[in-house]
């Protein structure tokens, strides 16, 4: 998975300076809304050594009210923490309602460093994927707004940063013998990270992979993700307060989003009809629809029926697979290609859908589930969902 990430993404100094202040001011306004609306927020940072996590966190917190957040730098457990379940020390640090907790490394150490260095058994780290998914689901169900960032850099870029740290007095303390030892196990760690991202990026708690070779780009991507996510969760639009280059005059005050009359009419119409089944939860290998758990690929029909998707080749969507969906006459078909997008759609299948006049929306399954949930009350929608890789 990580090998496919484009690490050439970057920003100019001017773009970075412009966007940094814009998103920091927006995040400040949203931080106040977190307090007012009494929502707990968790930000999880993971990534390679020298990936830029600390500098990223600094830019996130720079304009936040210091009374509203806590940063927890996580190292190996010591003392009392070692005598409890590995999640215990994180449970103790969960934020109160209206507060923000930022974890510089986290419970994901269980399936990375503890796995690679042998600090837990194979049975324990394999079990941890399920434990972590359940833990995060409980947090979100409680009302927590959860963000998870993997800061990704290339092997050569890491070496360049290591060498740079050696020569700068105020940064040299960051570089340890352990960092060099971990670097020698890069391939093992990359395999563990790929598996971690695959098995713990769920519908309720997805990972955001941040291209980190350019620190400026990485910082802005995280800030934008936070602003967009918090704006959605809090139903608040802080960017309206910030004039762009094309705006003139004074600042606009942030305000609650208002629904248009057209939107209200659409919602009223949809509420009078029986909605399609609801996707309650999706994680690798499992999808829950209207309370029923499926451990196989599924098709949701526009009449509300749900069937297991029986297909010979689990990574190919064929013409025969889409024909019965077309017969149900949906307006839109949403196709989930898997967690990392391994499913390929045959050209004949795609052509058949287009000739039937059906809108086709193709995403990785996390995004496909989100899109389905948005459209299920508005259109006749069908979904074909691959729930593994």
C-alpha cells in the first residue's frame, strides 16, 4: 500500500504561508466550537522516525487555546502502565467533553514496534486489530471526533533527515541508536504498517495517509483534514470568516450551515418513503447492514434487499455480476473496490451500466459506504461492495 503513495507532492513557500494562517485561524474557531458543543476530539499521529510528527503537531496547536488541548508523547510503557492491558494507559488519557487530546504515537504501537521487537506474542498482536477497532468504535459512538494520521516519508528522505540531525546541535538529541536500529528493519516495519492500515481503517475511524517528504505539504494536508472534518462534525463553517484573495471588504462571521428550501423539500420527500438499508459499520472483512453482520461481499438493491455477492474471482467485477443489479433499475450504482482498491471492473460490465443510463460511482469501499449513506434517502441506489482488500 505505502509503495503506491506519491511522495512528490509539495507546496511553494508562498502557498504554505498563505494556507498555514488560513487553516490555523479556522482551527482556532473550531477549537472554541469543540468546547461550546462539548465534543471530545482525539488526534492520533503515527509515522516513520523523523517523519515530522512533532513539527506537524506544533503547527496544529500553534493558535489553539492552550486550555483546550493536551499533547501526549507516547513512549514505551513504564511502571504502573506495564501492569495493565496495553489500552489502559490510553483510556486514562481520553479527553473530557469539550477537550482535545493529541497522541504523538499511540495504541498502534501494539501492531508495529511491539510486534516487530517481540514485546508481545503473535497471538496478542493479531488479536489487537479487533481490539483496536472495537475500542475506536466505542469512542466514536460516545461522540468522540477521531482523526488518525500516518505521516509517510521515503527511505532516502529519512536518511537525509537523520544525517541532518547529527549536524545540528539543537536537533541531535532526537537521533538515537534505536532510530538507526529501526531503520535497518524498514521492510519489516513497512509490512506491519501496510497490514495495520488495511485492517484498522474503518468506516467510523479511517486513516489519513499524509505524504510527508515535503513538510510544508504535510502540515497543510493535516490542517485541512482537521478543518474539514471538524466543520462537518460540528456543523460550523469557520472558513467563512477568512477572506480569500478574491474577496474584498470585511470579514464574514462564522455561522451555522443553513439548509436551502430545496434541501428541506428533498429531505421531507425522502422521509415520507421507506429508506434503503443502513450501513451501520464497515471494517476490513466485515460489514454491518441494518444490524446484520456480513463477512462476505454484498449487493444492496434499490428495493432494500441485501444479498451476498457470490462471484468466482473475488477481485474482478464481471458483466454477470452487474446484470441483476441493472434489472432492479437503480438510478445510481455505487461500487466499492475494496479497502485498497484491488477489485477491477471488466470493460463490458462498465459499458453495460452506462448503456442502461445508470450513474456509476466507483470508490474504495470506505468511501463507497460513505457515499451510499449520503444518497440512500435521495435516490434509487444500489451498491456492490467488496469488503476485503
